[in-house]
């Protein structure tokens, strides 16, 4: 059984010319329907609840959360989050984090689960950054430590941008290992130190990317021996992404996602995947890139 978490509220009304493709979650959901994900009895759809204050307080400061709820954070395009604040934005952000938490809970039962959103890795404990208001990966890792008493959680961040917020939040937390593969020329221009960083040059394509991924991931899985893996499958490593400087193909995305999920499954490690970044005005093309994660997962549970 492959649990997939989705909420229609992930996509909200959005300024037409805003560079963040807020409608992509809805288009991805429709794409998964087109790919017959609704017709399969080995796929279980889950509708998440908004993340609770209790869960959020493990990854964020009370002061920041209060300002986030009340809109007392700077949220114009030139300010840290890049988002225009609204009550609807708060609600969809809480649903997105709730979705990653639901995927984590499901993966603890089934071994593998996916969220059709998530991967907001630039958010810090006390501030927004780069289209990220709350850090779902950090909240989810804390959830695993607190609710399941895990002692080793690995975050595999394959978004083209470095997971700087996550790295910083867990800089002094030995129970959470952060691995980030990212474009060295991409945002954030001031990188934080993850437990393991793999900075890739402009134009890195499928084969070189996969070689660097395998060289980094396998030793961590063998040595750190995580009890859970959070996987950020950012699609902004794609050659046609508007923001990313890497050059993966659709099939390269599939191979990457299959590789990460298979490495976890082979070792019996539960894994929850989130879609991460992806920026393209062509939402159908973007949805197809994000769909590769779901196709790879489906192939794995069918093996
Ligand atoms: Zn990104």
C-alpha cells in the first residue's frame, strides 16, 4: 500500500504574476489522476489535518509562530518569505506541514508514503526565507524524535537549493543527520553547513548527478543507520527549471527518486517523500516532473 497525502487546500488563490507556482499542487493532483493513481487499490489517499501548535513548537519559536499566525511578518515580494501574507496563506501552510506529518505517520506504518507538497527547507526556527514560512522537514524530524522516540533521522535533501534552514535548525542535534545535494551557484548564496553537503556545478546532468548521490548516500545509510528517512525530491534540478542551474531530465528525476527510495526500502528504513521545489510557468510540464516521485514509489511497492 502506498499512502499519498493531498489536500485541495494546498493551492490557494494567488497573484497572477507571482513567480511561485501556487497552482502546481492542484495540477500535480490532476496529473496523478490522469496517470490512473485513483483507480489503483494499492494507493491510499489521505487528507491531512493542519499541523498543530504543539507540533510546530518543536521546530519553531513561539514568537515567530505568533507573528506568522497574525501576519506580523514582513511578506512582500522583497521580504524574506517572498509571499503576500493572508489568513488563507497561513491555513495552506499549516495544511502543507500537516501533510508531511501525515506522510511520516503513514510511512511509520507502511514503510513508504508521499506528500503532494512539502520540502520548505529554507525556513528557520524564527524566520521565513525563500518561499518557505514553516520548515516541514524540521517539524517532521522533531515529530519523529518526540512521538516515536527515534534516535537517528536522516534528511535527504535533493532540492536544487541548499537546505539551509534545516541544516541550521539541526546544527547541534546529533540525532538528525542532514544531507543536501544542491547547485553551488543557486540560492541561498550564503550556505549553511549540513552534516554532509554535496555542491554540484552548473549543468550537472543525470549520470553525474546520480553518481554523486550514490557516493554520498550509501555511506550515510550504512554508517549513520537512520531509523527514518525524510526525502525532499525537489524537481528544480530539472534542465528546464526557471531557478535551478542543474540539467536533469524527467527520466533522471525518476532514476534519482527510485534510487533514494529503493536504498531505504532495501535496508528496511521507513521513508516519507515530499515534492520540494519546482518552478516553471508550464504547470503541466512541472507536474510531470513532480509526478516522477510518485511513479518511482509505485514501481517500488509493485516489485
Ligand atoms: Zn528549491
